[in-house]
């Protein structure tokens, strides 16, 4: 996969290190009906073209909130020996969010900065020396400008993204489909990957996303929804055009507040 074709997938896949939908004027990190996301466990299994399962990676994200209902800490742990267990500490100062990521022994791993506007949207991120800017129409993301001068414009219909059109040409575009009969809520795939990284949802689409297609593959998402309309499980099947694929299963737990 070349770097350009992965622009949008990289944007949402920041969750590897690392809500919701479309009532107007969302403040940061709000949840309906006095219920908010407490914990997410992700189980990832990779497969070869011969359908032989590879290693299983387990990851866990635990969210802590401040008195204003904003995510203040994200505890991340994994059985993947190539990654470290970390604590993301989100510090809010005016229009600035400082993300101080430490190892469990409190040694600093990384420090990033997010800038917000008067509506609470993240408009700029400074992550490991890379600057990314975001523009919105209402609550819906419309454009992302990357550090190297390239950008993506988002087209939408009825409150959902239809495509992310790259400045590098149509071969780098991303396309989306949705469950239009299922309103967006916590547990939406975009919600999860954004929550893991920012403690905030960049992608306030109207409906639960169903497929994400880039030139090198397709992610197909399905949801289990309980009697209280909460998503309790999100399953994403990611198929690469080379024949390799992996399955990510997200189990969600909530808390009342």
C-alpha cells in the first residue's frame, strides 16, 4: 500500500495508538440517557489467503471522565509485546487539549496537542511533529489538510459521508456506506477509533457506518445492539486486495453517571 492511498485509513487507524452522532452543537464527549462508554476490549485476528488464522491480539481501553463529563484519562493495555501499556492524560485549557501519554511507570512516552473551536470541534492536531487541520460544516467534517500539503474533501448526503476525495486523484479516494435505518451512537466504528485516540468523535455521521472502501481494501462493519439501543459489540472485517484480512471484535461496556 502506498502512503497516499492510506490517508483516510491512517486518520481513523490512529486508534491503534489511541461520540457520536448528529444532534446539533455537540459538546466534547457527551453521551445520551446518562450512559457513557466505560471500557472497550478489542480482539484482532489476522488471516492469510489460505484462511489460516494468525496471532490474536487483545487490547483494552478504559475511560475516565472529569466533572464536566470530558474524557480525562484513557488506560490502554495489550498482550502485543511490540506495544507498551500506556495512560493518556487529557488536560483541557481553554481551546487547547494537551494529551500527555505516559508508560505505566509515569515516564513520558509522547506529548501531543489538539486545538478546538468555539463549537468544541477539534480543528488542528499536533502529533509527533505532524500538523493536521480539520474543517466542518455544522458538526460534519468536510476537509482534512495534512502535514505534507495534501488534503481530502468529504462529500456527504443526509448527514453521512459518501466519499473522501483526495487531492492526489480519484485512485486515492475513500467511499462509505451506512445502515441508514440505524442512527449513530456510541459503538459506531468511527466513534470507537476516534475515541481511542482523541477522547472525542471527529466523525459525527448521522447513521452507523457499514463499509469503508479504499483502493487497497474494504472494511465491513456489523453491530450488536441491545434492548436499550446501546451497541454492545462492533465487528470489523478488513479485507486487503492481496487476499490477507483480519477481524476486529470490539466488546463495549457502559457506566451510568
